[in-house]
């Protein structure tokens, strides 16, 4: 069972139109490649860029794209909001779990979290790279923590049974999220002690996420994995995974590829068709097969079951 903790396909489809069956050669993700990669669940980001003039409208348009995939008889994709729904999907279907990437879409209105819950969102990504009404991203960082509205939004999302995604959030914001008692994760982030990039997590923050029982998904974007003048391969990805395993343990490390949100991938990895190649690289790096299976999906499913029970129907 393969799970991708972060893809930006809805954003691309909103721009380009159409669906994902059977092939979309200009995208990373489509029905055929999900089938070839045995992808059971996509965490489909509802991504809004900083300074978008209509973030709430854009957010809902992306959810409309998701709904069209869900409602189409042709598309082998179905919206899910809980592990029990995923478990009942026919084997040929891929589930879609909606996540927010950049809560600027809230525009200071807490009632929108309730509306997003009704539309199936279950993971809240606090910021993108810039600052918004909730906090500061890593590229607009004055070393301030969450705003009062940010604290309220995370409290409400937590009460509804959501997880809070700290990818893109600055250090002080991550610390604040971890101290709220929220279910915390970083859907697509890497290890700063391996590659010193603002988007990567320090060991301090990884340990803090781990202390909350949280999860981190390794990002496959080469600039986040290593220096530009180095060859970025699946062995590079394995180095990040091994470090996360040391801190978080085998049940709390996953993969959030960032596919359809990135313009390049590591050597040896085109898209989900090459998940078996990633599995081989992880095993070659000394990771047991049972642990590789957890990293590529079953670990997230077990972790999701631990907090999704709190979600209101």
C-alpha cells in the first residue's frame, strides 16, 4: 500500500483543465501511473500561492476539481476523509485526502475551517513560504511565532480532528504548533543537518515533532535534498530517510513527493512508476523491507488511524 503525503496535482488541473484518466503526459500524476506505482492514497494539496488576490475562491476551485474527479465514473479516484473509507475503496481506486497548503485562504475567518471540514479537508498546512494571518513561512521569517488567530485556527482544527502540517512554517511557528497539543506532521520536508536549506527541518524540530508523536514525509525535490553542484539520486533520498528514522522511528517516516509542484526529481525517479526503485534504494541503504513498506505507506495509515477517530462526521 503506497501513500504520497503531498502532491500538487489539483493546482495543475485547475490551471490546465481536464482529468487524470488514463494519462496526462504533461503532469507527474495520472491514473495509469498511480496504478503502476500501486498508489493507494494521495494527500492532494489545496495550494494557494502567497499574494493570491482571491485565496478563498482559489481554494474552493481546487476543491471543485477534486469533486469532479470524485464524481466522475471514468476517473479511478475517490475522496476519503478517514482510514475506514480508504479501506472500503475498490482495489483499483486511489483515495484522495484533501490538505490545505497555505491557510491564507481563511482570511481571518475561523468559520471557514468548519466549511473546509464539510468539504473533506483533514490536514491544515499553516503557511507557504511567506507570512499570512496565522504565522510566518521560512522565506518571510522575522522569528515570530503563531499569531493569536493562528493559535485559534489550530485549536479549532485540532478539535475537529485535523492534523497540522508544519512544512514551510518557520522555527518559532513549529515550536508553537508542537506546544498546542495538536497532531503535528511535516508532509514534505527534509533534514537540515544533511542539507542546510531553509525548507528543511533542524534536528531540534524533528525531535520536537517526534515528542508529539508526529510524522515527517521526505520531499523529493532535489534542491531540498542536496547542493546544486551534487548529483541528487535516490541514495540521497535514503540518507534523509535514515536520519529521520534515527529520530522518529520506523512508524513516523513517510514520503511526500511534491510531485506536480516541482520541476525536477532525483535521478532514477520520474514519478510514482519508480516507487519500486525508491524501495530498492532504501533497502540497499540498509533499511529492512518491513520498514520500507511502512515508509512507503503503511506507517502513515496506522498513524492516521490514531488521530482520525477524533474527526467529527
